[in-house]
C-alpha cells in the first residue's frame, strides 16, 4: 500500500535497493546490468504473485497423507513493453514458466516525451488471463498508460504493472488513468529531470540492456 492506495505497492526491500544501486552506476557493464535487471524483476514478481489463488489436493508424503496447497492455475500472460521490458521477462518466467508472453512496442519521442506504438501481439484469450505488464522504467507514465489502454481494448481485465524504478509523477498518472491496475514498483525515485529522465534513475534502460548508443 502506498499513500493509502491499495493497488500500489512499493517493494522497498534491501536486496532490491542494493541491486538497484549496482545497476545505477555508470561503471556497470551490459552483461551485469542485464543479469541484475532480471534478478530484480524476479523479486518484484515474487511480491506481485503473493495473491495467487491456491487449490487443495490430497497427496502422500513419506510420512502420511496430507491435503496440501498447489497453485490453482489461472492462465497468465507476461507483456513486456519493448524494448527495455524484455529485460524483465526471464525473471518473471522463472516464477511462472507456463505463462504466455505478448509484446507491445512503444517508444517515447525524445523531444515531446509522447509514447508511440509500433508493434503489438498479445496471447490468445487475453480476457481470461492475469496479465503482468513489465517495463523497468515508469517515467512520465505515458508508455505504461498507452500499453494498458491497448490491452484493455483487447479485453484484458486482470492487469498488473511491474516496474523497477518509478518517478512520482509517472506513478500518479498511471494510477489515475487505470486505478484498477495493481502496480508494483521496485523503488520510488525522486523526480524527473527536464529531459524526462528519472533521477537518480539508471539512465536509458533499453540502451543499457542491449548495449546500444
Ligand atoms: C523507456 C522505458 C519506458 C519508457 C518510460 O522506453 O523502457 O517504456 O521509456 O517513459 P515514460 O514513462 O515517460 O513513457 P524508451 O522509449 O526509451 O524505448 P526503449 O525501451 O526501446 O529504449
Ligand atoms: N526511460 C528510461 O529508459 N530511463 C528514464 O530515466 C526514463 C525513461
């Protein structure tokens, strides 16, 4: 819960904070950056999956029969916002290997900061799935709002948004546009600068994951 809002969780975990400090550093290279982004994604995913439904089945342990909980098996979809969201997919798949993966391509115009969509492919039966939209950076919030608008237009209802770093204005914008979406944030950073970068942030996450620029 954040500022009394049920649907916002700031993970605020020392392991995430430590790993985030490593990826924030300019001296961290592409390989280590990618690995740590995947690890942080798994930790945020662990938090986001706390509400998974369980079903009970009778099993036999070496000692006795017992009625034990198993994941109930609601269909799931992981939807990264390209490109940087791809860096979180493997971490999420480690937690839910049977999930289907969709893709939404959105880039932010460097001058206007407006989001532009260029690709979309969602798994079938999206209306019946728990949908985990992943993008490491929630800056102005424009890309996340646009991606979720699109998913809702295609019937998505049970939607989660997971990011590694958020700026306060992006978080507010996303929650205002989609109050039903359950938002999980690794760390809430201080602000955006005049170029729309999160401060202190970690720079251009897509470029750092893929070694471009
Ligand atoms: C980054 C990031 C988000 C977006 C966040 O993507 O991965 O998608 O910016 O900014 P916003 O909240 O202000 O919309 P970018 O446009 O740099 O594309 P890339 O991942 O392909 O580098
Ligand atoms: N996108 C990024 O990759 N980094 C920021 O700080 C803001 C948007």
